[in-house]
C-alpha cells in the first residue's frame, strides 16, 4: 500500500523545482564568486519549503510526509543536473546532509500549510 499521492508530490516538487533549479544553476555558474551567491542560496532554501507547502496544501492524508518527500525531490533535481553536467559524483555525506535539510525544509513548509488551513477554519467557525 502506497501512502504517497503522486499528484500531490508532483505538484509540490514542480513548484519547488521551478525556483530551485534556475537559482542553483545561476549560483554555480553566473554568481559563483559574486555577492548574489547568498541570495541564490536563500532562494534554493525557500524552494524546499515552498515544495513542502505546495505538497501539503491539498491536505493529503499524511501531509507532513508529503512535504518532506517534495522537499527531498526539490533537492535531488538540481543534484541530478549537476551530476550529469560535471560527470562526477558529489560527496555522499553532503548528499545525506542536503537531503535531510531539504526534507526538514519541506516538513516546515507542510506544517505552515496545515497551520494556515487550521487557522482559516477557526476564523471561519468564529464568523
């Protein structure tokens, strides 16, 4: 039995990749030694949380797990692009750390989606 809804994961991962992939490419190529490098890193981290938010917004059965998986997919997308482009495998510890970090960011985004939905429902009940 699969607990993941593929449509929800795809929508969350696509929304995260929409921001993460161009920002990651720009960070490693155009802005490698520029001050904009930090801004690109912030956009990449934001994309991980956005993926979790978008995956949890339709309120699937396990919203936090969907958010974590969407955040992880958002991390793996740019990593696959750089793996193909550079023809060298990144450090396995960096992959594990990055995957855990983006799964955490996705969980935070999913929690915000759940909190916002509960807050809106409570506001609607008071009216």
